[in-house]
């Protein structure tokens, strides 16, 4: 086809969505006009979304899911495009996380979103709202994001998920005793799943701790690696395996030094007992 713009799905969440939309359309041999008629919009609108010039609305993505028979996959992918309160690089990370074969996380201070309870996530969002860091709509968006990320873990087959928590995640109380107790109970439930490993990096690891900040590492279905790391002001998604491999090596070292899962669960139960007493 003449003047057909090449799409780079790695460029941004919008580009990734547009690339997938075009791929689904091409698989069926439909023109943009034919897809537009089925969804109920204009061919110009289809073109703008495919080339990343216009972000997909939730309504559009839901209509595309209906037309293509893709469940809610496009609707979930579109949510990453519309995020307004996330650090640079994180929306794109979320798109990759939703289809990764393996997920490795290290978190400091707060529980990672993949295992937060709704109540725990709500306390964090409301705290950001009180500080004026987000609007009420953005606070709601953050809580909804947690639910969407966790729903993606129930796909078939599910990803392998490895999580190492700094002990501060257990000790730093978020919300009421009831909120924190329920969150710690969620950790134990997570550890019992057949596709997960949960470990705690205790305070006494000291200088043996290879990371000071949260780290996220993904293994894609094609076994390619990518990592995401962030400071308080910005995030960075790394796709070059040569740069990700040292981070993966350090993560394995972290796992070797952290408490085994059984000892980690025992520590979590000990902290829960302290909350209740």
C-alpha cells in the first residue's frame, strides 16, 4: 500500500495501541473505512488512532474489542494511554507487564500495586489527594489502575511473578490496623499461589542489599528482557537486554540474600500479630 506509515509499537503506549489495532484490522483484511463502519466512527478517526495522533477513548477501545472479539484486552491496553498521573515510562511498562511471561519486582516502603488491596490503594490515593498532588479524578484513576493490573494476572496461562519486599513495606503502616492487617493477609494469599514467589529482604541485610530504589524486570513471551526503575520524579523503561542483564543478575543476588518464602511468611505473620496485640 502506498504511503502507508510504518508504526513503532515501542515508541509510546499510543503507538503500541495503534500498532495492535492495525494488526487486528489487517488480519481480517478490512480497510479503515470498513472498520470505522463496524465500530461507528470515521475512517479519519481510525487513522489518527492507528498512527498514535489521537489517544483511544475507553468507549472506542470497548467498541474495538466487540468488533474483533478480543474480550477486554484493547480496553485494558487503552487505559495505559490515558494515564495522567503516572511517571514517565510507567504507562508503557504497564502495557508490557500485562502480557509478560515473567514479572520480577523489588519494592521499598509501600506494597507493590500488583498485590495491594483496594483499601490500601485507596488510603495511598486519598493521601496524595490531601497533599494536593492529584485531583479527585486522578485519585480514583490510581485505585482503578490497581484493579486493572491485578486482573491482567489472571490470564491463561498466568505469568510467573517474583516479588521481594524490603522489610519497610511490612513495618510502614498504611491506614488503620484493619487495613494493614488485611494487606498483610493478602501477601500470604499471594505466596500460596502456584505461580508466585514472595520474599522479604530484612533490615539486617545491610550492605548486601543491591538496590536502594524499586526495580521492575519483565521477561516477555519471546524471552526478551526489559526493566523499569524510578526515582521520586521520573521513571525509565530500559529495553536493551545488555543493560537489563546486570539488573537481573543483581536481582538474583537479592533473592539469594533475602529470606526464603517460608521464613518471609513467618515474619509477615509475626508483624500481623503485633498489629492485633
